[in-house]
C-alpha cells in the first residue's frame, strides 16, 4: 500500500512512523488514521524479528496538532456516529501502548490534543526545547480522547492530570520533563540522529524480555499482587528458556562483556559523537 499521510521506514531494525501532513501540523486526518491501521498490525507481526524498536515522529515543525478541526465542521453531530468514530481509534492506541517493543515518541514542536495522547502512548518521549504539550480538548469544548483519561493520570498523578485537562494550557518541554511526561530533551540540531541512536541501543537487548516486561508493567496498576506474581512466574519461565538468556549466561561465565549494557552503549555513542566532532 502506498501511504500519503504517513511515512513508514525500517532501517537497521528500527521502524519509524512519520506523521506526514506538515502543512496541517500533522493533524490526524481520516486517511492518516487508516494508514496507521495498516502499519500497526505489520509492526506486531515483525516485532522482535526484523524490528527491535519503533520511533513515532512528525514531519516539519510539529509532532501532531491532534484531530483535524477543520474536518469537524462536516462530520455528523449525532452521538451514535461520534461514539463509533471514537471506538475505532481505541484499538489503534491500545496497540501502540502495548506493542511489545520499545516505542519512542520523537516530539519536535507542538503535541496537542490527540497528538499529545499519541505521544503519551509511547514508552519514552524525547523532545526538543521548542516542544509544547497540551490537552487542548477544553479549548473546543471536548474531553480527552485517544486514551488520555487512562494514560495521563498514570504518568503525572490525578491532580496534575486534572489541572492539565481542565485548564487546557500549554506545557513547555522543560516543565513536561519535570512532571515525568518527557524522558529527555535533545537539541533541535541532530535531533532525529540522537533519537535513532537511543532507539538503536535496544537492538542489543532481548526483545522477548522487553516485550514481556512492558506487557506486565502496563497492567501493574490494574491487577492485584497475586496476579502480578503469576505473570512474573510465566514471563521468567519464558525468558529463562530463550536462546538470548542462554547465551548471556555463557558470556557471564566466560567473563565476556554483556550484549546489553545500557551505560556502555551510552558511553560508546558519546565517544563516537565526540570523535565525529
């Protein structure tokens, strides 16, 4: 399928989805939504094999402005039709939030409304200093959608979530980092290269262990202690029988460097950057 409103690329085991309507600040058109619905099942099938991490970003100087407000003028105001429109987005956000891969939202510019909540569905949000996050729904008399009610309070707490939703105010990147929304802030220059380097570190990890860990952590606020222990036991049994674990144990016994050592990979990237300069 030829995409018009997104770009999809897989390179060096890193997949990148680029929302590609820069003239509309990457607002979520119906065509864009349909194209995302084509790509996401492919990602689920290829997770851990051809693909080890996913980056979601936007073209131009915006991540995503949210829903296409201009198109809202022509849609049916009937409650039944509105509910159908909302429900068709649920699987999309659920699949992103629960994709058994590290998902990184690379935010350069505004992330507003549904665009903000799309970023929240990622495991890591990396932003530039000019990025702004906003639960903009209140500005046009709507409530959060695209999983905002679920995701936002789990990240910032209930009182902060109420403040951001009820005021619909702009949240600068630095403040978003203080709240725990943004994982890190990178300069605009070389932004995507640094994000790809970050994502590329996960190529050395066990996708099985990462996928199961993410799956269980995503349910940790909803299940009781006993249920979590049962999930833990299952996941550990699966990972303990994996080829990756067996090889890692052998490397440890032979006193060889670990394949996945975050600090070492970070230092390697820093030294490579310094040499290039």
